[in-house]
């Protein structure tokens, strides 16, 4: 594991904090993957900027969306390699958040601008710009809150507080992929222009919803930990293999279903459970109060 790290020797001591930063080490391979995350996000922005060109704009939608998913792969692998090499650090955590701000904050917001109405309708485009800016700000706030509340090893927590920024970015990226590729690949879409018009309406409303969910306190499960970690029965492995084949066969539509069900299904389930909780909680409270009334005289008598 020594080949995975590199020493950084600072030139001076911080006089204000009084800390002597003698030797710092960073993990090379996890850091390169983290920077690959930011590179994919920047490339997504670059491809999205070409969408106004007359030559095959739908192709740029799809490539821009898949690059955001490439950033997610790098984001997942860098933390995994840092944990198995026991090189997780504050440096890696903060660098990861900076790269996530590019890939899951700025890139999806810019892609949203390209998916919505253009300057042909100034009022709608201005509204879309405000939603895109709000999405970016909520992503930054979500990442800042995560840095403050998490430890050096983010995988130690079983649940996220609020929708994770990669999940929100995946929602918008999946719509871009449908906008770019699926309208031509799937025969159920008889009129590709209808698909584009629907996404122009759905994308801003969906972005507004996931932006609010990112800064909410709704608990979201850590799916990779629940699905992949620990010992599972043999049937669980078979189900994963079958699910993988289905996702590969309909990957364009599968990413839409997976990310939007995760983003919107969890808070709906949370609200449903909260609506049931007060009715269930009233029964023991009434029983406890009656029990206290029955026990109180006995206590006084015993005294």
C-alpha cells in the first residue's frame, strides 16, 4: 500500500493555529479517481455547451448525461479504494466534496438549462435559470452539511440525511439520456418531438423537487451498503444478477426508473410512515397515563 501514497512536505508552520504540519500523505490512486470525478463533470459541461450546434444535438445530450454517471463511478471507487488501503483522510474528504460540487452541482444545473426552454421564450428561460441556480446552491449546501456532519469515513453511516447529491444529479442526467438517445431507440416513442416537449416540462419541476430534497432531513438509505456488504443468501445473488441483466437490456429507461424512484419514493414512504406514527403512538400514551393513575395511590399508601 505504500505505492498508493505520496508525501507532501510543507515549507512552513502555521503560526496562527500553532500546528506543525511536518509530513502529509495523500493516497495516489483514490485521489486520481477523485480528480477523474471532476474531469467527467467538466467534460459533461463541455458537451452540454455544444447542444446548440446544428450537428446531432441529441448525441450531446446523451454523452453529457453518461459523463455524469461516469463521475458517479469515480466517486464510488475513490472512497472504496481509500477504505481498503486505509488511507481515508480529511484531505480526501474535502477534495471529494469540491469535485462533487463540479460533477453533481454545476454540471447537472448547466445540463438543465439546455434541456429546458431557450431564449425564444424569455420568461420561461429566466424561470428555468432560477431553478438551475437553486439546484446548484442546494447541492453546495448539501455537500457542506455533509462535510460538517460526517466523519473521515463516510461509509460508517447507514443513512444519508437528505437526498445525496449524486442521486439528484442522476435524476437530471437520466432525463438527458432519454432526451438524447431513447427517443430514437425505443419504438414506443412514436414522436421524438413529443418526448422533448415533455422533458422540457418535467426537467425543471423535477429539478426543483430534488433540490429541496437535498437540503431536507429525510433519511435516505445507503443502497450500496445494504445491497453489497455483508453475507447474503444465495437468492440475493441471483436477484442481483437478474436485475443487472434487465438494467443492461433497458439501460436508458432503467436509470430513469432507478434514480427517480429512489429520489421520490423514499420521501413518500417517509411521509406515509409519519402519518401512521401518531395513531400508533396514542395508544401506549393513553395506557401509560391510566397506569400512572392506578399506580399513584398505591405509591402514596406505601409511604
